[in-house]
């Protein structure tokens, strides 16, 4: 066992510690999860500094100026680590920090034990017989299951019942108490179901009763929407601030996305009109996709799971489409389009019927756009919440700070659904714009010439 062994220990401890910290923050308390994660990070940094101290002292290049310099920096880092540990112990749970600190040490013991076991004769005799190995695996799983159940049942007998308060605060609890009963909480109940706790809920709950916390909680969806917009603006700025003739890195990735969106939108609207609408439709796609995916990040929330956001997006498309119609066709051309472009006696006789049908069709477009996007994203969130709760109830005991994360199985489905809904919204918006543009077929019917002349 050498430095490669320690590198594997660090990698395993990082992934395992991150998963356990997220589970503790989700199912127990965010502060406990933060304390556990801080303890794991503290222990990993401690192991790294110990490695930087031991190698210069006993390595092949000991005594050299470079080794002495590394040793001095490692000792200084150890002092800073002790100071940071004292601050963490005063701010976070000492028990959570201790458990997190012990995790990498437990990984070292388990990995060393497994290496000894895998090299033993007993292990070789076990794996030579498939049925014997399968029986041992099943027996180990059964013993572990019932041991965990007995341990947590014994802990649950000493726990105080909190059934009356926990369900009310599991979702998005209002920091302002009863003052918000007719405000944000009713809005959440209208949209239905509980949701994962997010960072704004945690901040507002930690600053209970303060006006700015109540304001932040009330406008939670707007804050997330603006934050995502700022992130997209930051990415665009970083990708374009120093353009290169041969792009690489972030510029290359952004140019690839822009080129793909340009080809996709131009394929719908045609090479004549497509490039004009790429900035609007491309931004719409990226913004919706980012908002859809944002809810999959722990302690974040998808703004498109709220009708407030989807209706605003749909109304923006509706107003823009009508503006394009007036600009490209003119007022008379737009009215002619609403009348069904009558050019003969039958068309004029049907015009009084076609006008309300077209007007209702235009009004129905924002309703369909907003409800479709909201329903799918909100349904995905509720599916993840339902299976996360099911993962807790599947365990044969109660009041445990963790559960089986079976909702993670639906992350690929959520990724696919989020991308499809952003694409559907963009494609339908492109088609709505296309229907308002003058077509070559209009010229064949004697309509496009007047419209273009008006333009």
C-alpha cells in the first residue's frame, strides 16, 4: 500500500461522503448534512497534509531545498487546518463533524481489510464455487438488513413523536408563520404537493420573521429565474470576451450550441427568415432548458414548475408573434390572415366564421404552451418527491435520517423530459412565427404581394 492506495481512499471518501452528506441534508437536517460534509473535507485535507509531511521526511528527495519548502508549507497548512477545525466545532454539530472526519479513516480500514481478505485462501475457496459465493452474499445482505432494522428501532423507541409538525414543514414552510397562510402557501397548495427543500427556503427559515426573508420567500420563483438568467449571461460573457479564430474550451462549446440551434431553427423557418429569429428562439430554448434542469441540482428549484413563469414565457411568445404579424403583414394583412385569406365568394362567406376561430386559436396558443410546460416539469418534480418519500418508507423502521435514494433512477428520465419540453416549446414558437410570415404560397394566391407592399 502506497500513495496509490491513499489516492483511491480519497476518491472513494469524496464520493461516499458527498452522497451521505446530501442524504443527511435531505432526510435529516441541512445543518447536519453540512456538518458531515465539512467533517469529511476536514479529514481529507488532513490526510493530504500528512502525506505532504511524511513524503519530504522519508522520501527519496528528503533533505533537498524543494522538500524542505514543501514540508514548511504542509506544517503551515496543518496549523491553519486546526484553526479552521476550531471554528467548525463552534458553528456546526460536533457529532456530525466527528462522523464525517472518521469516514475516510473507516474507508482506509475497510480497503485494507478487503485487500487482506481478497488475498486469503478462504476467499479463494469461496469464489471458486458460484453457489457458495451467492449463498454468502445473500446471507450477508439479510444479516445487514435485520441488524440495521434492530439498531434503528432501538433508537426510534427513545425518539419523541413529531408526526404532527414534520409533514407541515417538510415542504416549503413559510418563514412568516400564519401571515403567509393566504399568500405563498396557498399558491403552493394550488399547484399541489410538497417539494424538495431549496436554498431559499433554508435561508428564509433560518431568518424567521425578518422582512427581507419573507420577501425572499414570497418571490422565490422570481429569484431563481433571475439567477439562471444571470448565469446564462455570465457564460455568454466569458465565452465571448476574448474570441479566438480557432476556438477552444468554453468558446468552442458555446459556438457548437449556437451553431446547432441556428441550423435547427433555420430548418423550420427557412434560410430567408430563420437567421433573424435565432437570437430570440435560441435564447428561449436555452433559458427554458436551464430552468427545467435547475431543479435536479440539490437545494435548487425549477422555476418552470410554476405557472407564473410558464405563463410569462407563453405571453412573451404570443406578443412577439402578433408583433411579427403586424410588422410583416401590416394591419390589413394581419386582419386578412385572421379572416382566413378569403379570395373568392366562398372565402368571404366563411370569413365571419373564420375570424372568431382564428382569434380563439391565437388566444389558445399561450394557454397550451404554458400548461404543457408547467404540467410536465411539475409532474417530474412530484415524481422525484414521491419516490424519494417511498425510499424512506421502504426501510423497515421509522424516524431514520436517510432512505433508499430510488428517485435517482428517474434522473435520466427527468433529463430527457426537460430537454424535450424545451424543444417542444421552441418548435411550437417557431411554427407560430412561421404562420405569421409571408409565404411563397401567399404570392401564388395573390396575397403575398399586397402584404410585402404594405411592409
